[in-house]
C-alpha cells in the first residue's frame, strides 16, 4: 500500500508540473518582453536612419548620407528641423520622421500604401535598436522637474557612468554629479511597455561611439571652417523647433539662421573629412560647457 501511495503521489506531482509548466514558461516569456531600456539609449545618427529609410521605402539605393537625406527631403520625409547627419536620433525625432513618412504615403509621394510604409518604417527603426513609439495619452508634457525614481537601481546607474562615461541620451535621471551636464527634453513616449515623460541629452557632445561594428561620430557641434565659428544644436530648442535648419526643411524662416549659404548641407551635413574639425575649446567627451542651470528633472520609467 505504501508503495502504491508513493507512486500515486509521484503521478500527482508530475500532473501538477504538466499543468503549471506552460504557465510558468509563459510568465517567463512575458517578463522577458518587459525588459526596460538600457541606461544609455541605443544610438544611431540621423544620417544612418536616412540611409536605411531610403532603401526600406524604395526611394533610393544610395549609401551616401547627404544624398539619402536629400532624396527623402524632396518628398517631405524629414524631422521637423531637417536632417542633421551626425545628430543622434531621439524619441521625438522618431515621431517626427514617422509622421512625415505617413504624410508622404497619404499624398502618394511614395509608391507604398500607408500601412506598408508605416510597417517598413517601424521595422527599420526597430532594426536599428530603438523600440520607441509616441505617447498618445492626454497627460500634457511638462518642463517642470519630475521626481527621479530609483529605477533602475541608483548604484547601477552610478557604476555605468563611472565605467562607461555619461551617455549621450538616457531616459533615466543622471547621478547628481552629472546632472548639470544634461538637458531635459519633455517629450513623453513608450519604450515597449515602459512609459517615460521625457529624456535627457548631454548639452555638449562630440565623440566617436562604436555601434553596429564600426565607429560613428555623434555631435551637436558643427564647425564652419571658413568663418571659424562653431554652431551648437541645443537639445531643448531643437525639440521646440527653434534651432538651425538641416536638409529637407522647406521653409527656413522659423529656424535660426547661420548666415551661411546652404549651411544645411555645408555645415550640418558636411562631407566627412572636409569639415569635421570641430575647433578648439569644444568638449570632446560631452562634459558640459553650457549653462549650469537645469531645464528640469527626468523620470524613471513607469511601466504600463
């Protein structure tokens, strides 16, 4: 009897495992899908996005950044302030380019229908490492500080800044010793199932970063070697549409003028090796040289 009882117990336990293992596996899968973004946003330049988009949308087969940006700009596909090749793609830029792709499809500037164009755009952005989408809720964006939640662990963030240096773009509050180097951009967005009220961008950055098996230059400083003048793209002013115009802007009256003819091409999208000398006195590793005042605090992500 005792032997039979043990066998029955074993069968019962195995039965329970057969029932719950699929649920446990599903739970683990769900948890894997809910991984928050890294401390440093995956980086791609606007030039990289432009080259990927012309191919994905069937506009051109060029691999030249300026040509790709020009081809897209000709049919109205561009960020609000135009393409600036070495500027990093941030969540607000993703939304602006997405809207312009949709408009181009609706106006039949593309050979693709709207659904196919949007799918190819989303696949392109995700393939470059950014799974962001626009926030469509009713909560207004705010320039006021948002409390910094301990998410992820502050010790983890501090360690990342110490070993890797301050990231160019991050969705989490920088440590106090680094906070003054950043501007807060109040653009709410989703990263998969995590909601963020905005993001942080270094006020000053000019560095090479190893991404996708090669080094790419990311900069918000652009040098006109003829006038020996450095122009800086302010991240917050860029978000509000009050910065210099890049390739693809049809009307430049709403943007800051450089006073240099065709500056959108010759300065902000200059051919590499011709006008990439940034001038002396510009920080090379993103240490802030701008105003020490803070534009606002940032959020740790809130999960949906």
